[in-house]
């Protein structure tokens, strides 16, 4: 299909040359070929992605998929933006603890807050799950949905990544931004399906990814509806509601989308069940795994990583010939602010 498209473009240009010269410039404008994945190096992976999108969206193709069934799901951490040395939502939680400490003088003596105030991010390395959950709940709950959104937006403006010294929402992958736009151009509906907090992602994802908030699925805490001083309000409670990771991802997709995806993009073992769910679709499907292999421009990690572990799923991707993106080889640019390689 990709070669066929080029042939059609070239034929159209050649045919237009038979017309008067005054008409050529204007007519040829619409025949200029544009690479939809400019930050992707030429190679099999890029060709496979483009061919899949073109063939499944062409009515005369044996692989045609109706628009209503063109669902693409993307993990977020490590797939759409970086995730090292810790998930970015953890940086937000630590930032909030320090910000809230002035109103909680008792935290200077009480754990786990004392360790966070003394050591920052390092303190999380020796905490158990109970302490981590307490930190998340204190920084994410007991406020309204509007208040939480404002806190996330404020953090993004004020905080910086500890080694890259950039706002966290600038550390998104340029090749993935291009892929999302390419899919949308061919009437694929793109969803984020993340183990991260749904309400943590929604305040900024529409502006950064161009994905509306109602197409974002993630982990969530329980909420309640109240009318406060005559104003309808959603209150965030100190209790988990849904974990959108591993087996939870197909469940979240089933609950909120209702049909199986035909494209799935992830980067870790936590995305494997979502890949399996996509693979079971009766339509042709495309499974894409991002392999973090670039220790110079980003980070290199997979099987033994404490963040974004890619072990069992790496074997499945290799054995079943799923599309495996080698960041160092397949991408000539990682971030939007980075010059081409």
C-alpha cells in the first residue's frame, strides 16, 4: 500500500504536467509527499506501521477495518513519555509532600513523611507498600476534583526532571506524537490506557497528546458527589477504586471502550495482557513494543529494571514477531526539543 501510494502520487504529478504551466504550481501542492513519521528512521518497523494503517483503512483492502472498530490503545509511562528514574507521578507526590509540609509540622517527626522531607526521592527506595500508599493518598485524596487538577497543573509549571532539567510534560516522545497524529488522520480513535492515575494524566494530556480526557483510562481512587455551598462537587476519597495495570488493562478497556483494540502500544510486562487482548481481535492487529535501548539520549533498560520491567513480554514480542521498536536505531529524535540525529 505504501509503494502504491507513492506510485499514485508520482502518476498524478506526471499527468498534471500535461496541463498549462499556470495551473501546475497550485495543482501540484496537494501531491507533495509528506512523511507522517519524520522522527522514525526508514526500516521495517516504520514500513510495517504505515502499511498496516493504510491497508486497514482502505475499503478495497482484504484487511479493511470499519471506522467504528479502529481503536488504538497506548500505555503512557515509558511509552508516550519517559519513566526513569521513577514514574513521574511519584515525583509529583514527593513535590506535594514538601509543599504541604508547612501545614503539617508533625510530619517533621512522623514517618513516612519525615524521610521524604529529609531525603526526598531517595526515601522511597526503603519504604514498604503501606508507606507508599499513605504518601499517595495524602497527596491525591481528600480534595475536590477541581483542586486536584489545579495541583497537577501547578506541579508541571514548577518542578523539573532531576537529571534532564526539563518540565516533565516536555519529556514526551516525538515519534509517538507523530504516530498518534498519523492514526487520527486515518480515523483511528486513540486511547491512553495507563497504570498511572487517570486524573493525574487528564489535566495535561489533551494539550500535550491531543487526546481528550474521556479517552484516557487509568488507575483511580474512589470519589463521591456532594453539593458544597450550592456547587456540585466531586470529592476524592482515601481509597483505591481500580488498578489499571496488567490484568486490569483489558478490564478497563472492556468497561470504558467496549470493543477490542486493533492497535496496542506499550513498553513493559505491565502491558502484556493488553497486548494479548488486542491480539485476540478477529481483525488484523498491530502490537508495538517500545524497547528502551538508548542510554545516550534517554535510558537503556529492560529485564532487570525496577521501573518498566520488560522481561516476559520481551520474549513474547520476539517469539511472536510483534513490532519491537529499538529506540536507538528506529528513532532519529526522542523528544520534541531534541535535534535530529
